[in-house]
């Protein structure tokens, strides 16, 4: 499996936010985007996920014997949790499980197992809006588990989490990578991943990307 970005550029209004961004990730690889607020991290994630158009360049996805749009292989978890507050956790996760479905070579877990894995088993019957900010973030992460996607695109995934929840998320991310999944994440907090590549975003610059470390 490979996720490739070639010569990506994006604008914010009339300004070029970034240009000439390229990377090539295979199964088990993780790329962490760093940089100051407004440097283009979130925009790059949304371009790769197919949520925003690129000014230039392209993103491609391929696997053994198959190729498809990169967005079809991606799970995207942004700053918002993408859950309806008046619906129960179970209803929200059931929607995403049905709507997204599984892609080739993988299968999502049950809603009960997903809530247990994020450390909140037994409260899936509650309305999502009743949960604390940290609990909501955990349940949003459970969305990644109920429907299989090989590429996880995460924007500040540790926001609103305590230390114990951070450890849980790091463990789930590591399990995803060990199973051959890919990770693209923007974060100000270390994710505790070994051998992760780093791409430093500069923002509003005509210069090429920083070196991929």
C-alpha cells in the first residue's frame, strides 16, 4: 500500500499557503506535520483527505492489484468530532459504520468493542452531547475503529485528552501501524511513535517544503 503526494500546493484566499509538498508513505509509515498555527498543517491534511482542492499537484493511493482515489482509503478526524449531539453514541457510531463501510483487506470492529477500546465501554447509550469534551474526543476516535480505512488522517488528535487517554490513543495508533496501516497527523504534542517522519510546515512561503526528516 502506498500513499503519495507529488508537488502539492494550496492557497488561502489570494495567498499561497504552501507549495511543492511531496511525500511517499508505505504500510506502517507515519508522517507527523509540525509548525506554528496557520502554517498549513490542517489545510494539507484536508487536501490529502479530498476535502479541499489542491492548487497544484496530486495525491495517489495504490495497493496490491488495486488503485483508487486516495480519499476512499482515508479516515479523517479533524478539530470537530463529526457527531450529532442529540443522538446517542451508539447511533452516531452506527451511522458512520454503515455510511463508511469497510475497504479492502480490513474489517471494522463492533460498536461495543470500539467503545471498550477507547476506554468508555458501557456509556454508548448516552446522547453524545452529554459527554465531557474528553469523552467526546474518545468516542470520535472510536469512529476510526468501526469502519476500516488503511490511512488515518488526524488533526490534533490528543486535544482535550488526559494523560491516560493519550496513552490509549497512542496504543491504538501503534496497533494500526503494526497492522500495516498508515498515519498522517498534525499535532503540537508528541504521539510517542518510533521512526515517525516529520514534515515542518512554514506557511505563506514561496520556498519549497522543509526537508523530510
